[in-house]
C-alpha cells in the first residue's frame, strides 16, 4: 500500500505537468478545431528560456531561489506568449480558410522550425538547471516510507492553481464568454460584435504562456533537458487531451492525471508482471491508452459528440 501511495503522488505530479501542457492543445482546438503541433515545442522553449535566464541574467539571484524563479516565470510566460501569437499570425491565420490539411502541415512546419532553432541554440546537448533550486522547501512525510517532497507540493499547487484559474477565467469572465462563443461559431460571434481575430490571438497567447511556465517547472523538477523534450512531452500532453476529450478543459486535466498515474504505476509494478525494464515500457502505456480510448470512446472521457458543420 505504501508503494502504491508513493507512486500515486509521483503520478499526480507528472500528470499535473501533462495537464497544464494539454490545456494549450485543448484551448486552440476549442476555438479553431486545429491541432497546434507547435505547442509542444513552444513548451520546450519555455524550458530553454528558463534555463538561459537562470544561468545568465538571473544567475546572481540563485541564492534567493524564489525571487529568481518568479522573475524567470514572468519573463518566460511573456516571451512564450508573444511567440505563440507570432506563430498564429504568420503560420495559421493566412490558412484559416484553406481547409483542414494546410493548417496541419503548417503547424508541423512551425514545430520543426522551433525544434531546429532550439537544437542550434543549445548545441544539441543536454542542458542542466542550476542545482539546489528550491532546496529549502520542507518535505512532508505522510506515513511510513510515503513522503512528498516540498518541490512536489509546490509543483502540484501551481499546476492545480493554473487549471482552476483558467477554468474560472473561461467560464466566469467576459473574455472567457467571448472565447466560448468563438468556439461555437466565428461568423455569429462577429455579428455579436466580438473581434474574432483578437480572441484567437489571445488564446494563442494564454495557451503557450501556460505551456512555457510548465516548461520552466519541469526544468526545475527534472534538472536537465534537451531540445527533443517538446516533441516527447508535447505528444504525451496531446494524448492526455485526447483521453479527456479535446476541446474540454476539465477533460484535459483528467487526461493528464490518468496518463501520469498510469506511467508511474507501470514503472512500479511492471517487474511484477514480467517487465524486467519497466521504465522502458512507460512510454508505451500512453499509446495503449490512446488506442483504447479512441476505440471505446472516440470523443474522449468528457467529450461530447457534436454535429459536423457543412
């Protein structure tokens, strides 16, 4: 039981990261019915930008971990948010009426460009965050050998706050109402006085900015990364969005936690069922879950079947 509880805590932490990144996919799909394949690489750029800030500009503040990290978080979110708006304006907006295939190809092209630039900037090497960040956070022992590190607690609190804050923003504010209107019908939204282009730009700012913040947190949590992080982690976050029902914010959160917990349980209990190197199988569980949910419930766990517009 203690092993189960410990792995559950670890899974919730990783699942929180998946969920925050998945929110970017689900927001863009909600308003444009577009899979933003560049989102994972924008998330990776958040990790890269955070590393650059904490090892250069903010290196003198590393004795004040919280001050340095807060400053890095604000700057990373601003940078990645502007990057998301730029990509929407350059790569997606001109193709908005070009059918479904062209925007997808453009999204893949934007993803490859971001990854290639990151590879050159980082010299295609693993990069390491400054050691000891947030080392002063106290650990919490729950029972026996089950414990939660202070870093895990902080990551979970931040991830949950982002999810709840975004949900309330979309559901309770005028801008959120406009986003929901645009997700239903662009033309009717224009007739109601909504600036559709501005709302879409805002979505492309908020989603990537949150993804960039998640990238910074993951860099601090794992300590190292390379330029392929966006493709691997972003693909899993996309799977999480599909699991919960893409276009559905609570669904993205649920899918992220299910995926994170599933992976940690495979690593913990895989040897008991004959998987000698269970860690090598944890990536496979994501695709098994994806295939299963697409067969059993194509709209996702919390998704709803809607009529196709013609």
